[in-house]
C-alpha cells in the first residue's frame, strides 16, 4: 500500500535526533527547548485539586470559561487591550496545534505562505499538508532582522498568509514596534492573513518590551495570535496553548478544532486558570535573563563566537567557526558524542539548509547544568 507523503519533510526532526543522541551519550541536553527546573508548587497542587474536585470530564470546546477569562484579564493588565473571552480566545493542546489549525482554517491548495527563515520546524510541513506552498524569506544576520523589501518582493496574487515569530526561535531576535508598522504597510492593500507566533512573549530581556500583534488594531483584524503556557510556566509537557483571533477568524478556527480534538485537558486548564487568576505569572524574564547572562559569561571563555546576545526567547545562537570546519549538523553530533553537550544546528531551520556554522543553545536550565556544560565546552580548542 502506498500512503501519501503530504509534505516535503521526510525523516525525523532534528530535535528528536539530538535529544535521542543526548540520551545515548549521556550528554547535557542544551538542544531541545525545555527547562530542567521544576514548575511552581502551586501549579502542581492545583492539578491535583482539579482532579479531586471532579474536573475530569470534557471541557467546553473553546476551553474552560474561567481560563479564557483569566487570559482576557491577563492581556488587559499586561497589554491594556480588551479581548473577548467568548468570541476571540480558543484553548488548544499547545501552540503547534494552534498554528496547524489556523493554517488549515485559511489555506486552499495552491495558496502561498511567506515564512521568515530560519523558522520553527512545523511551519512548512503544516503549510504543505494543507496543499499550499511555502515561500521562504531569509532574515538578515547577524541580528536576524526582517528585510521588508524582500518580503514585499515575495508577495504575489497567491499570497494568502505570512507567519512570523517574535521573540524568535532559534535566534533570540525580537521585533521592534517599527517592524509591526512596516508589516502593516506591506499587507495593507492585500488579503494576507498574519499568523503571529508569540509563544516566547514573556521571555524578553534588557528592559525591552514585547509588542504583540494584538496591540496593532489594523493588523489584529487580520491575525491569528498564537501562545503557549509551556514557555511561561516551565511546563512544556502539559501542551496547553491558545489562539486569539477576531470573531470571524475564531469561528473558522473552531470549525476545525471541534473535529480535530474537540477539547483540551480539563485538570490542566483548571490549574492554569487558578494560577493565572492568583497572579501566578512570575516575572519569568528576570530569571531567564540572569541565565542568559550567566551563559554568555561562561561561553565567552570558550572558542564559540557570540554575534549578538539573545534579546528574547530561551535560545542563544553561537558560531563555532574558530573550533571546527564541520557542517553544523555533523558538528552538533560530534559535540554531543565527544564532549557530552547537545545543541541544535541552525541549518535545519532553513528550507535550503543554509549552513552558517551556527548552533543553538537552550539556556533555560539550572545554573549548575549551564556551568557543567560550559566546563565541557571550554575543553574545545578555539
Ligand atoms: C517558535 C515556536 N512556536 C511554537 C512552539 C510550540 O509550542 P507548544 O509546545 O505549545 O506546541 C515552539 C516550541 O518550541 C516554538 O519554539
């Protein structure tokens, strides 16, 4: 039997490969983006409370009302914007699912989608699975800013959507307010829909501010904004996220969502709702900025080159050109096997596998994990 291959990416993702290699070689895993420190005790207690209180059956399709209300209040207090919990917020099993569902809600075969690269690895397979065509536009190194002329030139009558990510995985770059204005200029006379992947919205450093697409009324009216609790509360394994979109977009999104998974883990939603309502959002950026600074300081004693400290996310990209001539995938595998530190090569984030001899480190780790990892890296010549 021949089954259809619905997208052009075959094989296993680099995240799975590197995490498996890390395990096999007992390496310190700075590859996949997840913290190695515990979640807030209140949050764990709240899941147990939810189960004990009987919150164990299907939640409403759009998500528990109390969680949607807590999100709306949170956006009001942090961004000063009004979000309608009933018509604009949908709880999802993670942001990856929300991105896929948003694409499915809008794409028809033959549509084109602009993808700013390097890009999170699910975007292009999601686009292609929906019969659409990804049109990559490369960000400009070393600060990975958007070249708006390149974006303008990539637009055709078939362009249906553009997906962006700020703060950015893998580079840690952050959009400025002016980027949103430029995006608005570029799409103004088109029907292009924006997917704004803001899963790292709260991981932003050096006194900078995250501007959400939701704060730009003109763009908000044509956008799906996608979020993940996993990145805020250190619980990536819970896989709970949400989508905020205008009422008509939300209707289209839910039309698919109700048949894709119908509803999302109830005890986890209960716990997140109460944690949020209790003001549970720690200023997570403070802890992660301290980790970024520690990691940069430690890494400066090695042969790796830092072109720009991460402005957001929990990733730092570093060059290894002073250490090795290997391609980045081979280098990352060699580093894991020989030095016991797993990273992610950056070339798999490009559809043309552009290799700038960069690897991505995740610094959302205990201080001792970072210290031990860099101790190993300092043995490299460079
Ligand atoms: C840019 C980006 N978008 C989305 C996600 C996925 O979030 P979730 O775990 O909620 O599916 C990630 C996770 O690493 C990410 O880096």
